[in-house]
């Protein structure tokens, strides 16, 4: 069964868009750290205007259930609503998969602070809001979804793990359609300090420079996204436009609980996604890399790319969306899927901001400027701590 995307939306560093460029997910730039004003996620990809360090402001909402919600929850709802609005699918047929675990660490930190100072005034809502399922359940309530629903964790690969789960739900008929959501990250000071102490974060004020010899760690990014997956047959029957096909996906482990990257599992992920799509390397037009700007991770991914591409290593353009939006952690895979589909439909490959001195000259690593390029089949990689490796294969729709 072919599964297609019939709705999608993304928000990154103050930029909000959907394929129809609707205004319901709109928010505004709060800082002036971009080279040129951009009005959409796609325009930002084309122009290469780095959004790293630009803060999101909360989208306006009318729903009473969101009036006390955090910025991450409101932004996440905005993109989910926009993706659903495009698809125009009866909500009772739709399931929901939310990417990530420990989704509300910032709220949990606030609850701890209240408990520490005034325990009697701790909100009773924390008794159910601390569960990861709260994000999923609140979205399902607001969007009136009645299909299956759950949350999946895969560290920084969570977005792709959620896409794979949604793909399986639709492929096997367990849901007529599935909304896959990558929520805006919400870390507390504890997690930020730990990531910094372990050396994963770039020094404050540093740029995100994937595949560059000056890369010094990842830069956290404020980004979230949602995609609506549906069977091709269902979309055709109701006259819905298919934006792209999710042709295949793969996920596997390298057998280690540590954060070090694993080249073998990364290679298996890419090869497995192609095999699931019934495709091979000869058909591959583009790879959206995981590429976080951490030196060890970027070197490992380059090694896996060489082994996958072989004689085509200099032919297939490879770029890194995190260079533009930062690392959205569990949401990254969904954000980067939207970016890939926009590039596929727009006939371009966005630039990798900050790439001046590439770590590999035997791969076609795209520099800071976007290039014109037709993508008929692309891969989107996401890797996570614990040697979690995932890749999603995406096909373009003929005639679009």
C-alpha cells in the first residue's frame, strides 16, 4: 500500500508555514539575527537565512484548553492544526503519533520549583500532565482525533521513529490516516547543563556548522512540525492532493547505550529504507543528513554515506537542515521531512549554512548556497543516542 503526505506544516525560529502558507500557524520573529526577512519555512530554506538563536513567540489560540499551556505546547498545536486543515480529512478516521519522550521537562522543572518552595500550591494538573501521553491526548482532544494514539521515543531520532510508526499504522490498515507530530523541544536547565558538560553543545555564541572542520557541537533549535500520512487510495478517492510519498523507512540499533555514533547501524538504516521503498542507490537523488555539527557524529555519517553511495559519492547532494534551524532534538526528523518535501516540490536543495571547510572532499556536500536540483527520491536521516539509527525514503509525486 502506498502512503502519501496530504498535509504538513513546520515552524522554526520564528518562521511558520505550511504547503498552502496559511496564517493559522503564524508567529513572528522576535530577534533580528537573520540576513534577510523571510515569510515562510520554504523561503528560509531557499535563502539560507539561518534561524539559529531566533526565539519563537507563542501563536495566538482561541482554545480554552491552551490558555495556560506553554509555548512549546501552543506551537505544537499550531502546526498540527495546520497540517490537519490542509488534509481536510474527517478527524474520526485519523490516528496520532507524537515523537519523543520526556516531552515537558521545562514544565516538570517548574513543578519541582513550586514543590520545593510551596508544595501545598503545586498544581493538581501536574498529576496527569507529567505523562508523555498528555501532549498526544491534548492534541487529540483539540483536533477531535479518534484513531489510535501513542508517543514514541528514539532520542534525536524520535521524529523518524514516529514517521515509521505512522507509516506502519496506515500501511496495515490500523488507521485510515495518521497525524505525526514533532513537538517543540522543552528542556530544563538540568538537561542543558548535562548536554553542555558532556561536550555535545556548541559553545555559547557558536554557529551550527555541520560537516565543517570548525564544527564544535550542536546548537539547540526551536522548531516543530506535523505531517498527515494517508493511503494513496484514500487520498485519490476524496480528491486530496498528495505532496509526496513516504516510500520506505527503517530503524535499528548498534548495540550500545552510549551516545557515540555507530557507522554500521547508520549504513543499515539508509540501505534498509531504500530496500523498503523497493529502490536502490542508483535511483537516489538527495540525502538530508542527520549532521548535527558534532565532530564525531559528522565524521561517522560521512563514513556511512561513502559506504552507501560507493561510486555515486560525488553525484548525490547531501545537505543539513540543522545548519538553518538548529537541532530540534525529538522533533528534528519531522521538521526535516517537511524540509525535504518542500525541496522536492520546489526543485532545489537548500544550502548548508556555515560550511566553509568541508571534512570530506569525496562527497557532494552542499555549501552555503542553495542549488537547483530535481529530487525524485530522497533519504532523510536521523540518529540518536543509544546507537539508534533511522532513515526515511521519500518519493516525489509525478506531475507536481
